[in-house]
C-alpha cells in the first residue's frame, strides 16, 4: 500500500533537500515505507539567540563607543550592514557611517555618554534578533572644520537588528536611530573643556 508523504518531507533525490544555508537547519534522514531515504523534521544546528545575549551585545556597543575603542566598535557591524543615523535623512552603508563616527566621535577632542532604558529583545530564530530601546545621549563632537559642538539627545530610540555571522558571532545588520524630541546642539568655544555626563 502506498502512503502519501507530507509536504515537509523531501526525498533525497529531488534536489530540494539541502537548503544551502548552514544556519537554517539540518534535516534528519529516515527510512520511507519503500526503503528509500526521506528528509524529515528539521533539527536546529544552533540554539536560538537568547535575549540576554542580545542585551549584552547592546551594552558592548555603547561601551565601545563611549570608550572610543575604534576597532571593537567597527566589528559590531556586518560588512553589509545599513544604518539610519538619528541626524541623517537617508540610509547609508555602515562602512560610511563608521568613517564619519570615527572622525567626529572617536577622536581625542570628542566624547560620548549614554544612558540606556529597558532593552526589549525579539528573537527571530537561530540567527536573527531585534533589540529596541530608548536612550539619553550626550555628545561632544569635532567637525572636519575643527569646530566642536555639544549635543543632547534627550529622548533617543534605537532599533538594532542582530544576525549571527559565519562564526556564530552576533553582529548588527541594520540600525535605525531617531529622537522623539528635538536634539539640542550648541557650538563650544575652542577653549571650553569637555563636559562628561
């Protein structure tokens, strides 16, 4: 007697058994009624991303930025990541944003201090998660002209999408920052000392 196979089973010889994506799943092999092999229920290769893991990455992100750890901060992003900065009108590749942040925020005459609110995490499987949270940001930045500005972002909010890379490390694939209130910015006199929060 013949038995109809469920849709989620794939025969070994039909060319669809392998997804080609390592992080999705490994398909378990079982014997069918006629003795041929069939691919059955997927079993996960990696455990799902935990909320605690994502929160730890968010805290590392701000720690690296405030301590001006350039290489560690840059490594938080995948090479293909995109960013909407709080003061930007359009999305840009993370590599361009990193050049600007390094020049304006990570130099010796600049400073960054952030206070984070509760970090909400939405795990989306074994290799993807979204972190959303509010923040208060105080920045002293130096422009290419040499002029320095003090900015306060009192009600910032950020959404960061984290994805595991090929080594299993969580990295940012997309980031969107904005402010619920206007950002206050003032130019600092050349001799004004840095203000830290």
